[in-house]
């Protein structure tokens, strides 16, 4: 949500009225997509609250892609030579995707804390302390990788 907020704020600050009109059109399309994805994930696939989260991920991803395309065009217009190739590299969508080591660290952290919740639980004070300590250790590992 943070990336979406930053990219859309930039677009709103520098775009012409024509572009903002186009953005408003696309926001309506993305909202309709969110509604359809919500129905698909919640009703058809019976995912409940998780389905709403997935539908929101879909919606925000589409909005980020649209805004990122505008930002690329905005910064790349009237550029040439080495400055253009450096800027193209910096504005590559690949830069939005985390390093695989970071993704692996988060995945490992999720697996370990899920295991901790299932095996150690949360029923006694001792279990809560252990589960919390394991979560903190996972957080430190993620911080170390990032």
C-alpha cells in the first residue's frame, strides 16, 4: 500500500488534467476489477477474508503498474545518451521486486513462526514467551538479510 500511495501521490502532483482524467478512468476500472476479484476469491473460491486480501493485492498491483508506467514516461521524456540508459535501468520494474534472499528470509520467517504457533502455541505464559522469542529471532534474521 505504501508503494501505491507514493506513486499515485507523485502522479497527482505532476500530471496534467488530461492524465488525471485518464487516471480516474483507470481507477474505476481497477475498482471494478477489485469487486470482481473479491467475488471470485470470497464467494467462488470460498477464501473468506484471505480472498479480500488477495483481491486487494490484485487491485493495488494494477494501480502501481499504471502509476509506475506514468513515472517512467515522465522521467524518460526528452532524455538521451548515457543519462537515458542509466535512468531506464533505475526505473526498471525489476527494482520493485525484492532480492530473492529477502523473499527467502521472509518465507523462512513465516514457516518458522507458523511452526512455532502450531507446536508451541499461545496457551501458557511460557509458550507465549517462547513464541515471541522465536518471532524476534526471525525478525532479526530478516533484518540481517535486508
